[in-house]
């Protein structure tokens, strides 16, 4: 389900994104403490499940713990463990072209 977000809509959704990300990372950390490889099938399953959750919210997953909220002109960009939605990049720039939102 693809959608576009105003900055305010993306900002309001961020606490849910952070909480879901925190939970997924906690599950992976628990696997690691049990001796399971952090890149093994169980951990990959957790990552895939997290990505589905993000996509169900209309958010584009760009990598592990990295999401973009489509603004219609580019992306509001967030990655774990950032506390707030502070970055933006155009459609062609990607993560490397992120600029801080003033």
C-alpha cells in the first residue's frame, strides 16, 4: 500500500515506527544472546516481518531499519536509532543525499 505523507503525518507516525523497530531489534538481540547468528534465518525472518509491517503502513523500506516516507516530491528519511524525523532527500539522491530538515 503506497501512500504519500505530509511532514506532519510522517512525524506523527514515527513513534509507532520506532516502537515496532525497537521490538524487532529486541527479538534479534534475544536470538544473539541465545547464540543464534544475527544474520541467520530466524533473524532474517524478523527483519522481513518488520519490513512487512512498515509497508502495511505505506512506508517504503530502503534497508535494515531504514525507511522513507514518500512526500510526493521526495522522501522524509529515517533510520534507527534516530529519535526524530530530521532528514529529507529527493527521489534520485537516495540515503547518501540526505539533508537535515531545517
